[in-house]
C-alpha cells in the first residue's frame, strides 16, 4: 500500500485513502475481479486511477458518460497523467491515432463508451494493447434488474475473451442486492468479491413535501435555502416552463435537456458550474459526470420512477460534505402518474405487434424483406400518421429491440454539414464579412475540406474551432450567420433516431416476447414504481433509513434531520394546527365561489400546515382544484 499512498499524495495531495478505497485498490491491484459499491461523491475514480498508475500497461475505463470522460481526461492531464478518450463525434482518423497510441503505451488510462467495445477496429487494436485491468463505471447498467439497463454493456463480457487473465473492476453508486449479484455474473467474475461503503450521507437531509401547488412550494423552498440548486423535471418542455417561472420570480435559472445542441448544453452547464446561474432545471439527462461540490439542494418537482434514480440524482447535493437538502415534492397526482408509467413503459403485447405492423407500412417493408436495412425515424411524424402516442411507441420500439426484431437507435449522432451557395469566384469577390470569426471559419473550411461548392460536406466544428483558435460556440454562431446571409447552407450537428431491421419482416402474429424481455422486466419495473410510491407516502420511518434499507443496509439509524424525524417531535402540535388550517380553508371557500389557490396565503398559519391541510381536504374529496382554482365539493 505504500506505493499506492505515494501516488495518491503525489498526484492528488491526499495523505491517505478513505472508506473502502484502499481495499478496492489492493484487491484489483492483486488481480482479483472486484465490485465496489460507493455513494455519489465517495471517490470512485481514485479506486481505478491510482492502481492504473501503479501497474504496467493501460487501464480501459468503460463509461457511458461523454461529459465524465472529457472532464476526467482533462483533470488527469492537468495532473501530468497520460489519459485519452474515444467517444461519438470524433473523426475516424482521431480514433485510429488514439488507439495506435494506446497500443504503443502512450496512455495510462483510456476511456471508451460501451458502444465502442463492439466495433471491429477497437477489438482488433485492443488485442495488441498491454491492458492491466478493465474498469466498468456505472456497472448497474449491465443488469436487467437495474433501473438503467443498457444492452451495450453486455459487450464488456465479450472483450474479456480477447484479454484472458485481465481482471475487472466494477463500480456503482446504486445497486440493490439482486443487482450486485447480477453484475458479477454478467461480467464473469471468477469469485464474489464485493467491497461496500455505506450509502449513508450524514450531511444530506432528505425531505418529502406534500405539495398541492408545486410551483409555489418550489419558489418557497428556493427562497428559504441559499446556494446552487438542481431542479429535476420529467419532460423537456417542463424544464423550460419551470426555468421561466423561477426567472419571473427573481431566481436566476436556466434549463437543460438532451434535445439542446451541444454548444447550448456546454454554455448553460458552464454558466451554472461557475455560479453565474443559480438553478439548473433539467431532465435526468443532466448531472452524471458533473463534478460541482457546492450544490446546496436538489429538488424533484416530478417524482422519479425508481428509488435508484432518485438516490443518484439527490446525491448530487452536498458533495463538499457540507449541509445540503434533497427535496421531493409529491402529491396524489404523482401516484396516478407513476402507476400509469407501468402501462406506458410496458404496453400490451398486441399493441407492440400493431406498432411493428405500422412501422412496416411506414417504410413499405413487405413480409420477408427489410433484413439489415436502416431508416431514419421521426417519432412525431410516425405517431401523427398512425394515431399513436409517442411514449407508448417509444416503449414498444425498445421492447422490439430487446426481442431482436429491430434495433431502435434513439440518438444517432449526425455531423454538421456545409455547402457553399456562392461560387468560389463570387466568394473571393466579397468585399467584407461582418466579423473576423466568419473569415477565419471560411478559410478553415476551404483549407481542410474539398467538394464544398458541389455538394454538402460533413464537417467537424470542434476541429474548425481548434484551427481558428475559437470556441466551438463561436464557430457555430459564425456558420449560422453565414447561412443567414446566403453564403452557405448549414445543417447543424443533431441527433437523428434510426430504426434498423435485425431480421426479415415477420407476420406480427408470430412475434414472440419471452418472459425475460417482457413479463419479468414489467414485474421488476412495477416493483420499483411501488417502492418509490411507498417511500414518498411512508411518514413513520426515517427517510435515510428507508433508502439504506432498499439498498440492503439493515443496520442503520434514524438521521434525526429528515421531515419524518423532525415531524415525530411536532406531531401533536402539528395535528392541532392542521385541524385549525382545515377549518380556516373551508371558511375561506364557504361563499361557494372559486378562489385561486394563492389566496390561501392569507391564512395566518405556518405554510407547511396550510399545505398539508389542503392535501388532506383534497384526498378526502372535500375540495376540488381546477386550473389553480379551489371550490368546495357539493
């Protein structure tokens, strides 16, 4: 362990390891297949970076997070550690150069996406590398019993055949006991070897707030808790609406989701990380791989569909080990939405067969045809033509993919394309351009790409940015303006879903959906949904204890700071105040006229008790809420 500690001190400035870090490092360093369970912020990266530096060869790090790859490679290089990454969006020659450098020993760590593992070129180059061990980050993704199963992770077991004798280190922050066993089985562990760090976060206060008016409650919380915040919402549209609401109420906010272009994502993320923006309102596309230690609160305005997802997202608060809050806003509408997600995520088998037929009509694929043919897929156009809802179609396509009939690729990266409208002579005769950036971009295009005047040409905006000494955002804006003034035609980089037929088209009556790709998964998903509901609705057991029990930690204690623990001390008083709040609400509404929900602020009682009273009256069906207006049910 002495050399490991020396490496830790030399590169990271720490005197010693914490938790189970040294146990994991010693295990993988001795050549044992190892599984490490560590909470978000527990220092997972140290457990593979330190032994990678201590051993001969290169460590292959498999992670699905491009943002994490880039961030860790940048930080490692800043510390003088040789590291590289391969991810979508890189030029083919860049990938080849990186792989060749890894073969010749240029790197100590090589980060790759799980999708990359199945490519022939990667497998060929891998056989010639001196690999010391393989690290699998977010290892729960390999388990079908996990909340975030990704089929591409199954290729990790395949590359073990190319690297006999090379051990595997699997790491995750969210794994139930059944997932722990499944990870080891699917990765082909030679023996069970698990090191657990308690998932308890003593500095993080978990709160479930019953909230009839979530918008009002959100503003109330943000005005009560200072500091940086993430607000998680279910849909892309909702992120924008909530960010606008907060801005209108004097709280600086922006929104983030997978549908934004990369330049916009980077810009918003950077503004939030630098504390220029206080609140990031996001879908679950945001957060993984983002290292911002001073997040004081994570608020879920919509309820996640699993405790695993909630726990991981909530865990992004307080990574500096200072006081932080994880707040779930919940009401009876959430319960109904969660239960509905079961049928939305696993629609009836006959419905899936109908989607398969409509897909074939959409592409005019006859029975017996279509094998290995790929089509671009617009889910909105498809749903419009065949009168479907996108959520159910998306789920049906995912199930057809698991069954092996098609391959539904949700976010196929399409590079940016440029075509010059002006001829070369016309271009040279231009008196001036509006900015020097545009001149630099045109020069870089002409110098590095051919055929731009005859047809569209794929371009790499990051490469052009490097050539011009500009940011990628500046290049993007220059290209947009050149298109606006009719010098070029510009198609920005975007994500285009694709559908590929993996088999010849079948008669839909013959489609089979075995239990392990439908019935078993539906049952497990239903169990996760109901576990989430139970967590939100259980008001007599400590929140932290509930979460730890879900992940197999039975020897826990009350945190003393969650809403349940604090509520136990106030129950008698609260019940009396709540009864008084119910009486005053009914008195306010007794004139039989609709009253906007904000009028409840007139009641001179604690906000939380008025809100709890409102929730009670609605559950008892004594009140009716319609578009923000309350009336007494007759």
